C-alpha cells in the first residue's frame, strides 16, 4: 500500500465502517445492481421487493468485504508505533 493510499484509507476509516458499507457497498454496488438486474435483465421468479432486498444485502456484504480487505492491507502496511 502506497503512502497516498494509507492516507486516503486513514481518512475513510475515520468516517466509520457503517458509512463505508452504506456508501461503497449499498449505494455504489447494491443500488446499481438492483436496477440492472431488475429492470434490464429481469429474473422471472423475483419480484421487485425481493430483488431490492437481495441487492441490499448483497451490497452490504460487498461493502463489508471491501472494508475488511482494506483494513487488512492498512494494518499490514501501516507503520508500527
């Protein structure tokens, strides 16, 4: 992890995990996937509310996985005090 990446993650980290999961996972991943998979490539068995719940939880899972991966990289590269 480069110094600029460390600084950027430190700022993101300071804002909090839940905000990161909401913004990066649910809004940036789950919401676009909901629209694509519901309106552009509809699944015949899922209703719109079911699809919304599916992509809400999938986005939250994706956001949490990204948080954990970035935390691992940050802790591995951060200078020890």
